[in-house]
């Protein structure tokens, strides 16, 4: 357990808690890293789990940018976040989702990939997305959707957020069989498992106190 200190204004503050500046930088870093990972996945026609994966899937069949779809798909989950996690977490998550949507529109303008190996793209993309989620979780934010549900189940029932999300993500990736070649879907499924293993092995209740 971490100790607390009392400031001159009488407010008790955990000395290990992130400062507002650290939270801002953390959210900016997490969302930027996430947008890079998603860019790599989209560049090879791959998908992943969660609302990001669903948004990627939709972007392959409708003429709407991923960034716009990602924001729209997450809207219904904000009500769940307010109900179970409170306004602070919800607002941080809404900001993170909006930033990823914005960065996802800017990255293709700044980066032009002539060639990239699909296996490398899926591995690197999911690792970047997993690290990004860890950063956001530790700054009391998420990328909405399944992330919110996974965190709620972890807090209420003690289920690992990574394992919960893994089960849902595999289901979402399976839907890609309708729009993508079988090898791409199988590679995407492996990538989604990799992403959630990153979460399961590094995000455990009580392990990280500076949140």
C-alpha cells in the first residue's frame, strides 16, 4: 500500500499518483503509439480485437475513414463507462478515443509505406497497441468499448482484463472471414492473442499503485 501526504491546502494526495502533466503526456503518448500500431494493421488489411478491430473491419467494407468509424463505434460504450467507472474515467477515455481518431487520420498523410511484410506488420501493430493500452490504463483511461468492459469485470469479479478481452477479441476477429482472405484472418487472430497476452502479463490488479 502506498502512503499519502497532506498538502498545505489540506488535500490528502497519494505521492505515487500521476500528476496532471504526467496524465496528459501519458494519454498523448498512449494514443499516438496506438494510432501507429493500427496504421500498420490497416496497411496489410489485417484486423484486431475490440472496437479498434471492429472499426478496421468496417473500414474495409464502407468508404468511411477508420478514425471516423472508431469514434462512432465507441459512442454507445461511453454510457457504460459513466455508469460503472465515473465521469473522470469516461472523459479521459472519450479524449483518448478522439485523439486516436485524429492521429489515425494524420498518420497516413505523414507515412507512406511502399512495402511491409504482413507478419511483421501484425506483430508490430499488436505489440504497439498493447503497450499503448497499458500506458492508457495506468493513466486511468482506455480506448473504450471492450477495454471498458474488461476493466469493469477485472475490478468487479477479479477476472484478468487481458483474458476477458482475448475471448471477445477472437470472436470479433472471426467475423473478418466475411471480408478478408483466410491467411489474413488467421494472422489477425494470432495478433489479437499477442496483444491480449501483453495486457494479461503486465496489467494485474494491485500491481501498479501510481494510477
